[in-house]
């Protein structure tokens, strides 16, 4: 389990599974992913990926101040996808990054 702080006072713990975990990232990995996706990745996300490049959080439920389509007061985060590798947000499906397809489908 990883229990490394990301910012002052916060930590995300991951399960022992590496199913959603990609390779260690470098500045070049970030640049390539941003170019492929056509976006600049948020600094907080990149900081998280430098600790662990994706994974399954131990804690899945996170409170939100608004209702969702399936819960009145929380969201479920089953996995945090990283970049690079075969499961990253920039991974290919038939030569095309998956994220644009996900944005089209899920909005």
C-alpha cells in the first residue's frame, strides 16, 4: 500500500493492486501525453502521478456538496488512471488515444 503525502495534510492510499498503475513518469512522459491528448494536465494530477502513476484507491467514496445521478452526497472513485503504458488516459484503441472517445461518450 502507498501512503505518501501529495500535499500538506493530504494523502491517498492505494491498494496493493497494480492493475491500473503505469510506469514511473518523467517530464517527457507528461509532455508526450499532453501533446497526444491536446490538453495541459493539471499540476495536482501530475504531482499525484509522480507519487504513483495510477492505481486503485483504498477509499472509494468521496463527499460532494451536490447530488449525483446515483448518490445524494458522494462520488465513487474506483480507479485513478495515470499516463503512459497500456492503461493510461493516453493509451490507444486502434491507434487513437482513448480519452477523446471517453469525452465524446461521457461528456
